[in-house]
């Protein structure tokens, strides 16, 4: 009975999302606007991320435009592709077509998918290529065809171009080789095949490596800053919160169903665990000693979901899982459609109104140049004012540390002599050489940003 209502229920949720997007007053999150802005300047790399998402956004927007609704539907299209990959992964893991199809639909209901289907992120294509890579690895376990090694390399390489967290796949692969005698034999017997895999990965990522080399390995510096091990502060509560969030993202009932499942462990289930537990352990340690965002372990949830779904064979858990996940997802989209004034939506609320006020607050009624010191606000204003003829700049003195991509591509020249609106601090532009005066402008509260920024009109004398 449950299987019969999965497809209609998914259609209901998809329609709910489309309706919510058309009624909401929420705006793009700063990171989403940043990826859109990057897509206007096609390159082989960007300050903090590899380029694949921005490439796709460029192609997507050329076809379907850059409207809020259009961009927000992109994750849903990608998740449909991921669901198809989940179907193949379940089928190659030993389930029949009917069970695999049901599993691919159930995947679309888990809270991790519900929430992230509203967010444009680099995780989208990482998860797609992670699933495709894992599927090829399962095939290699059964049949060591040359095509499988090549496809594994292609998918893994594209995973790296999507997000550098694809390195987790390589880590898990080496754990599998190290601790599993059966797969170690497959690896040693097929060194040429795996060499071909890593050659394909290298060929795909070499342009991004060259870009990083030409930009002083700036992405590695950003990753190091994110790790922030200089500020170690052990907190086991953070670790517990991380684990509880992972359970919630999968759905607590499918976790319980998997734990209480009566299916015998098989070799495929072992592989699935190896491609999830090391990632969760690594990020858990990060959460305890420094910090960790919930999505840092996102690839692990693919393998873990498949593992738990295969082992959940008690009807109560399946039904309870569906009811819980469907309800949570539906309520989430209703809140978006109503533009519900919850704190969780503060960072996507009011940005458009703020942008229009910035645009209309110049003393002569014309804004041609806007200088913004905050990366997320810089991106958001670019998107919201995309139809206006405005030049955007980021304060940056040559020789200072680069902390975001816009300091590379849109730095404020020290010799500028055109008036501009500054969103930031007067000290951000103290390196300018021409004389100017500043007039502070009163602006409304900025709930959408943690860093409250003042607004000034800068006039050159």
C-alpha cells in the first residue's frame, strides 16, 4: 500500500514547492547568489569552490533564465537525477526493480533532501557524482570491465569539480582496500584498471589544479582557514548535536528500522557502511574539537540511506518514516509559501527590499557604483539589482590577504574618483588616494546578515 502512494505524494510535494516559490517573499541566500554571480564569469576555479556548479548554472540560466523561481527549481531537477542514481544503486545492491523504485522515491522524502532541495549548493552535484561513482564501484566488485573503471574515474573527477569533499570517496576506497581482503584482491588484480580510473580523475581536475596554481593555491588557504585548528575548543555537546542532526536528516524512523532490521549482513552492506562511517567519524571529530556544519557529512548520507533502506523490513518503520518525512517536508514548503517569520528564514528575508532602498538612497537619485565589504551581501545585491546598470566593487588593498573571490575579480581601485555607495566601514576604504567625504545613510535593520553594516555615500571632492 505504501508503495502505491509514494509517487502521488512526491508529485504533491513538488507542486507544493512550486506554489511556495511563486508566493514567497524570501530571496536567494548569499551563497546561492554568489554561485549565480560566479556563473557570469566562467573560469576553471573560484576562491572557495571548484567550478562545476557555476558552469551548470550558466547553462541553466541561458535556457531558463535567472528568476528566483527558476533558480530555486534547479535543485529539484538535480535531485531527480540523484533519485535515478539511487534506483540503480539499490538495484545493483541486490533489490528488485519494484523495491529499488520505491527506495528512490523514499529518498526524495528524507529531510536532508527536503531542506536542501530549496538550496542551490555544491552538495547537489557532489551527491550526484558520489552516487554514480559508488554505483560503478559496486559493479566493479562484481565485474571488472574496462568501461566501469573509466566511468568511475569520470564520475569521481566530476565529483571533485563539484566539491573538494569528493576526497572522502578516495579515503573510503582506501579504507575498503585496507580492511577488506576480498576487495583488496580485486584492487591488486586490477591495478591497471584503477590506474586508468585515477588517470581519468587527474585529466578532469587538472584545469582546476592549474587555476589554483596560478592563484597561489588560494582554495587551500581557504580550506585551512575553515579548519581553524588554531581555535580548538573541545565540546562533546557539539558532537552530539551533529549526530542528532544526521539522524534527523535521514529520518529517525528509517534509522530505527535499519538498526532493528532482520536482514543478514552481506558484502554490499559492508561496502555501504565503509563509504559512510569514516566520513561521519571525521566530521564528528571536527565538530567536537572545532566546529562542523551539518552538510559536511552529506556524501555519507547517500551510502547510509541505502544501507538503512535495505535493512528496514518492518512495515511499521517504513510507514512511520513516510508519515514523518512527508509531514515535515510539506510543513517546510508551507512555511516558505507563507514567508513565515521564523528565525530560520532570517537570512533569506528582506534582501530585495534592502537592495531597492540602497538603489534609491543616493542624494542625486542615481547609483552607478556600489562598494560592499561583505561577501554574501555583495553577491545578494548583485543578484537583486541585476537589471540595473551598476558597477559593484569589493574593498581590497593590493598586497592584503584575499578572503573571497570578489577581491580577485572586482577589487576597488585605490585611484577611483567616481562617487559610490559604501556598505561597510570607513576603515575599509582608507587606502584610497583621492580625497573624498562621507555621508552616513540611515538604513533599516539587516536581519539577513550576521554582520551589521553601515551605509555611506562617498563623494569625491
